[in-house]
C-alpha cells in the first residue's frame, strides 16, 4: 500500500508540473483569440485545469501526510476513505487532462507546441493507466462493500466511491467515425479547420 | 442555514435533470460525428457531465440527509465541513456546465436544440449566481479560518475549502477579442465554422 501511494504521489506531482506548462501554452492563445467562441473554448479548458491545480495543492500534502504515517495508518479511518475519494476524483481529473491535451493537439500542430504537448500526452496516458490499475486494486481491498453488493447496486456504490469507470461507455456507441474509417482505407481526410491558432 | 441548504438542494436537483436533457442532445452528435476531433470534443463534454451526474447522485442524498436534521445538526462537525467541500466542488461543476452549454450553443444553432439549450443556459446562469452568493455567505460563517489568515495564506485556505474563485481570472487577461471589437463596431463577423453539426 505504501508503495502504491508513493507511486500516486509521484504521478500527481508530475501532472501538477505539466498543468503549468499546458497553461502557459494556453494563455497567449486566449489573449489573442480571434473570436469569442475560440476564447471561451480555450479559457474553459484553462479554468478546468486551474480548478484541478487548486485541488492538487490541497490533495498532495494530504497524501504526503498519509504516506509519512503509512506504517501505522488506520486504513479503515474516515481520513483514509476521504483520501481514497480524493484519489478517485483526481483519477478523473487526470483522464480529463489527457483529453484536453488530445483536443489541443488537434489545434496546435506547430513544432514548438506539439513538441511540448506530445510527450506530455504520452506521459499522462501512461500515468493514467497506472492510476487506474492501482485504484482498482485499492478500491477492491479497502472498499469491500463495492465487491459484495448485488449487481443492481454496483453503479450506486461505485459512484459513492467516485470510482465509476467513465472511460468505458455503453451509453455512447463508440463506433468508428467517418474520418477514421476513411483513414483506415488510406483516403486523405481533411483535418478539422476549427480555430487553428 | 436550513433555508440556504434547501435552495441549494433545489438547484442541484434541477441541474441533475438538465444534464439528462443535455446528454440526449449530445449522444446522436457523438454517434454521427464526421471527424475524430469532433467526436472527441463532444464525447469529452459528455463524459465530464457524466462524472458530475455520478457525483450528484451521491451528493444530493447527503445534502437531503443533512437537511432533515438541520435543526439539530452540528455545523462544526467533519460531516458538515465535508458537505461544504462537496458544495464548493459542485459550484465549479455548475460553472463548467454553464460553459459547456455556452460552447454548445455556438454549434447547435437550429431552432430545436437552441430552443432547449437557451433556457437551460439562462436557468443555469441564474442558479450559479445564487450558489455563489449562498456559498460565500456559508464559507464566511462556517470556515472562519478563511477570514482570519494573513494575505499570503488566503489562496491556500480558500483552495482547502474548494472555494477559490475561478470565475475571476487575473492570470488570463480578459481583453476584448477581435471579433467582439469588430461586432461593437457593427462589422459583420463570420461565426466560427468549426463542427457545425
């Protein structure tokens, strides 16, 4: 457990640093936006990351505090359950960050910005998968009620643990889009000319 | 206090219903997306609202439980402080929803969808302002440490309460965009032709 929490601490510290780099790319784009739509779009992403940055500023010291006492910590305490809920929330934060980076890479295709965002995206994807795996393991061990409820209760209890898997959607069919189908056929597909800043 | 919490309960119940309406507009757009960028963009918004829906499914019963015992509740308890943190988090959720609606209204300008989203946006904006006002009042009353710290600590403590104001940015200059300036001058400005679905 101490090992897992330590890995999580490293990952969330790393993403905290990445947010800063991402924001500094977004700031001039927002300032120089040519339309209100473009400004709102990037400002919205900026704000969501800023909210995450504020949460991490509270969460990381909490996690560090728990890590210091990991040997003697009470894993059935409210403090730990609350920490677990925070980790679940930040798992979604990391997932959303990954998608903010993916969306931005559609827009910022110049060498300088893509050169910064691409490695950030790869690290974030790999970090996200590690967080998911650790969290699945911790939730199973320390939120046993999740694993012993009847099927119909699963969603509610998982939600209670903020652990519902949003990255697997049954509601929204994940069918290949026209462009993907075309790409697979080797056709040239015009990229989305939205803001292109 | 009971009155304030009751108003918050009504607002967050209302937004819970609105998310459903918004999602049902997004679903066919995602399914029929013509490019991967378009699909990711709307799917990302869909997922963030889905995360919020899951949080609300846990938060609303907690708030209702507290309301039932509002007369005898302990407002210095960990339970209440945790509830207050949840309300702060959902204030941001409501703010982000408002911006998701604003962004969508740039895309969905047909009568049917705009006719659904426009009133939803107006209600959400008004609800958000009420939540902000109530929360400022409650935070001042029940998180007194926020009001008695030296200036340099303010950001950290506000963040701790998840109460930092993200809707007033000093980091990102809020200068008029070219299109707004042009619009004020009465020039015709081409609207953003991004996805237009």
